[in-house]
């Protein structure tokens, strides 16, 4: 091994400032993105899940492991206790007369049953508690992800939440944006640009999570709406709060479904 003093100071600095990252959770690998050359995403080899952010081991997985561990522990302790009982019976049989062996066996079995019942009750309570925690964790995970639509029981939402990418043109009611002080392209040019964005998004159409992640990234750089900084998220809105065409398209979409080109006085949109 080389002495540390012989290593160039620049390399030492690099190693100090760039520590080796923690390994990815089991099953996760890094894939290069076809939609974004030079970028990569995380892919789970067994479930097929894809995501842009760093995956971490979920509490739910840990709870499932805990349940399995408690079950294995219970089985192992029962086997050990049965082996100990058998050995004790053999030892006492060699010391007692034949008339006393049956009595000793019955007493030992009663004692063993009491111990097993107590042990089983303790482990069952632990396992039940872990299962409850698992259900709570699963429920929290399901409700923590914001749905794009707040549906009522009659399947007619009174509010929706969507992402959108807006392309303005010179005939828009306000032909300016955070991206460009004065927009001079024609409506047809704006539509052509939006079609290119849609073609990129359609590569991820079969995967809802990847589609949303790609949509948000494109919105941040390509949308002429101020919602770009939020990945195109316009938040929840009700009826008669948006321009008619935008409202109609938004309320007609299902969760994870992407629209075609939607025209309004603001410009042309694609909505997710």
C-alpha cells in the first residue's frame, strides 16, 4: 500500500470531498435514460419500478422482515424446547422405576404446555403488533401520494389536480414568459415544438411513474407557464376556474393519463 504522503494532494482532496456513496437497496440498479442523454434513473430488477430519486428501503419491507423473523424465532424455540424435553425424559427414565415414568412424563408435558403457551402468546403479540404497523405503513404510503383527481363516491370529481406544459405563441393573450421576454413564434411553430415534447413523453407512456417524472423535468425547462418551477403542477382547481378547453380536458382525464394538444387563449398545452 502506498504511503498517504506519496499520493498527490489533489487526489486526497477528491477522496475527502467525494466519499464512496452508500450501496443501493437490494434489487436496485442504475440505468441510462434514453429520453435524457447523459442522465440516469434507478430501476428495480425484480419489480420493474423506475424512479428518478434515490431509492431507500421502505419501512414496510422492514416490517415484513420483522414478521418473518418472529415466525422463524417461534418455530426454532419450539424445536429446541421439544428436544430439551425429550432429553430430560430420557434422563429421568433411566433413574425412575417403570411405575414412576408415566407420572413424570405427564408432569413434564403439563409444564411444557404452560411454557409453550406463554412463549406463543408473547411471540404472537409481537407479530400482531408488527402486522398492524405494516398495515398502517401501507395505508400511509397509499394516502401520502397526491392523486391528480379527488373523486367522490359517484365518480364525478368536483376538483382535479393536473400538470401541464404550455407553449405560447405571438397570438397568445400575453406573448411573454419567464423563458422569453417577447415571444414571436407562430401558433404552428408552437404546436410543432409541443409535438416534439409529446413524442419524448410517449416513450414513457407505459410506466406512470416514469411518465410523471419525465413530464415534470420537461415542464421545468420547456413550459412557458410559471407553474414550470413546480414541474407543471397547477394544484387543485374546481369547475369554472380555468379556461373552458383546459377545464374540459383536465376533468376528462384519468389518473396517469396524458392529453393530446389542448388550445386556449394562453397558447397550446399538453396535460397530465
